[in-house]
C-alpha cells in the first residue's frame, strides 16, 4: 500500500527514479505506449535491462501498453505484447478493452492495470473492469477527491492509482484530437505535438494570414453568448502569444494525507520526457511526504506534509502548480507556459566523485559560480555545501561554470554522503 510510482523515459531516468525512492516505475515501447518520440526503450533488450535492474532492487516495473490501436496496428501490437510479457514485467498498463479481453484469454496470469486513457470516473465502471480481471485502475484525472474516496469505499478489493504530479492534458484524460487536427499527429498513437501548449496570437487584421501583423491594443476576453452569467476567459498576450489552452501542472502534494486516509494504493508521477533532475526532485518530494504521513498514520497522529517536501518542490520548474480537480475548479493559466522555481534551480549534475581530491566532475545545467549559494542534493537529502575552487573542461581555474560544458567542483569540507548512490547527485543553486 502507498506505492510511489515514477516515470522512466529511459534507463538513466529509471535508475534515478529508483535511487530517489520510487517503489515502482512505468515505461513502454515507443509504438505502443503513447510516447512514440523521446522514448529510450527502443527494443526488447532495453526493456529487459530495465526490468532486470528494477527487480534486482526489489522494486516493480509496469509496462505501459496503452495505445488505442487501429486495425492496421492490432497484430503488431499483439506480437509486441507477447514478446514483452516474456520479460516478466510486474503488470501491463492497458487502455483498449479489446486488448484487456485478449490478454485475459491468452495470458491469464498477467496482471493488468487499466490505463487512465480508459477514463474510469465512477464505481460502476470500476466494478465492471474488476469483473473482467483488472487488478488495478488508474482513475481519471478529472475526478474530485470525494469521488475518488467513494470509488475506493465501494471497491475496497480493487487497487486504485491516481496521478499526483505532472502535466495535465486539456482534454479528457488525454484523449485529445487537437494535435491530430492541427498537425496530423495523433496523440492517441503516441505522437502528440503539444498543440495546446503552443503560443497563439490574436490578430487585429481581418485575415489571419496577413503579413502586416497588428497586435491587439487593450484587454480582450472570450464570453459565451448563451451563458452571460459565466465569467469571461481572459486572452492575455505577451511577446510570444497567448496560452489559454495550456493547463497548469498538477501538484497534489497537499492532498496526499486525504488520499492516504482513504486507502489509495498508488501515487503516480507524470513525466517520462522530463529531465533527470526534475524526476529526481519530484520523486524525492513525494517520497518524504508519503513516508512522513505513513508514520503519522501508524501512530494515530494527524497527517501533515513535512516542510522538507514543500521546500523540495520549490526547486522544480513548471507551468505553475494547482491541485487538479481534486480540490475544486481549475485555476486558469493564460499568461505563460513556464514559471521558474521559486527556491532555485539545478546548477549541475554530478557525473563522478573523487574522494582523494574531494571533488565532483559535473555536467553544468545552469550558470553558477563561487559566489552562489549552493546545496548538494543526494538520494538521502539536500545539504548546504561550500565550494573551494572550480575548474572548467580545459582544467583551468575559473570562478564560474557555464551550461553545456563539464567542469570540476572542489568541495570545502566533508561531503554529506558517501555511498553507492554517489552518481545520483546534483548541485542546486538557491535563489538569492
């Protein structure tokens, strides 16, 4: 119970997610898992390595197989699934009802988790899928907390999984046609081009194709003519455009106590294409929260999110956070598709540690220097650290390192952690 489930876009992300405390990871083959692009599991050998590594740590690997296939893809999907099943993933995440039935028929021993793409929004649907042999249901993102709790109460023997962090699609649990309509890239075949995230411009010209673009002057909004009592939708524009279709990111950190009290089984993080640092910091955030609440639950104390979790998430960029539908209507996000992390940013990823010189070889992600306030983030915590000197990739002494390069950071004083997880570390630059 209380599983923390993290995305694994490739073997590197898988290893970082597990190092920072994920109980399980999910990954899939490019053609059949709604991640046709930027997917590091290109073949069965990659999957086999990921599954073996995960099992060696005593954790679980779920194979995402949630494409909505057309006829032309059915037989290839079946062959790919049978080959992947032989690698012994702990469960298959499936969306298509035909494939749920087929898997139950040809490989009845395989555990099936119903994908969020199936849009399960009520307890009758949950009971229906349970009757077909589904072990776990990933509930629709559009549910309120009270609805999630009721489904668990009415289906106590069915495992329920909920998304707690990550990007939110502007359509019903991702079943969107916008990308297909705009660019002929089908989101339901894993080729979404994120059309809802792109900037759009308002034109003052009568024809949008006019070359003499004129920016609107003043404030503009959309108002439904049949429901004038509804508030208008603001169409704010910056130099890049307007973003009225782009949702804020889900961050249900503060809802974790309620979900745990209700007995939810798995807490899922979205983001198979996110950076290794993002993944590590988010997994760390929710690991601390779940562990703290579990101890409080066992001791009969009120469940509270630890301040360490709130601080950790403050070092993560996003589109602005909101608790999703769990806590009321969604806040609008028309101003930007990016908000800087309030706490600071990743400065560098540690590539190796030399105990003899007390130095770290790093891959620089953001510019930082000797005068910056730095912390070292490790799987066991985030600690203040002092830097005595730096060298650039040429081996020259420098006061500042720049992104896109490697360098060496010499620490002043004892390093906070020395373990087999040395390679899973980052330097964090705090905001002044």
